């Protein structure tokens, strides 16, 4: 992953917030390098996880795929059909992305925020919130702390994230708990 952000999409209310979401869905946005992983591969990971065989709990918490282009829509429909043949009915809709609104600051990088010392380290490196939210290193560590990603990849990359020796040590200690 190059970058991840959380926000709101799929509705009509301009500038939604958590307390005033309107008809939007809580969502996350993934930026990726297509030379390293294809959109189809990302979708296959998505379809293998989550609760796609259950009806939605309402619009706010709906599981959905929001596509940017007709090509993405076609790939999403194809991968969904493949998964349905293998696993049964999938209720996850595929919808066009019209606008993605960033969620409030306190929603961004939630897992990393639960480890204040590491968050402080990254905030020192990325003092401006947009830089913090858009950082690949922050996204990767946040994802790992949230239970995703590869320990082997992070182990190989952690020295390049700009953390202090103490920060790298703390991350490795945390990572051993999550592996």
C-alpha cells in the first residue's frame, strides 16, 4: 500500500462528518502501486475477508466497493462473480465513487494512535496532519498494528521509516505481540 485514509463516500450530503453523516458510508481509500499489486489482486484480498454474505447493517456501516473507472467496475464485478461461484451469494454492492471526504483527524490512523509513543515519533517526522495521513510509512505501520500486513516486509522496511532507535525497538516489541 502506498497510502490509506478513512472517510465517507456514497452519499449526497456535502462535507459529511461522523456526527452528521447523512446517507454516506464510512469507508477507507487505498492508494496502491499497480506495478507491485494489481487492482484484481487487491479485490481478491478484499473478497476473502469481511462479511460479504450478510446483508448490510445500514448505509453507515455497509460493506461496498466504490470504483473510480468503468475498468475498475468491470474487474470488481468479475472478481465478485468468481467469489460467488466459490463461496455463495455476496451482498456487497459495487458502486461508482463520486466523492471521497476525509474523516476527521481523530479517525485517521486509529491503530497507530493506540500506541502514543510511536504516534509521537511519526508526528515528529510528519508534523503537518496531511503529511502524517498521507505517509506510506505511517499507513504501513498503522495497518500492521491493526492486524494486517506482512511482518517480513515491515521487518525489512522499518529502518527506512525514519524512526529513532528507540522507536524501532518499540515497534519490534509491539510487532512481536501482533505476529
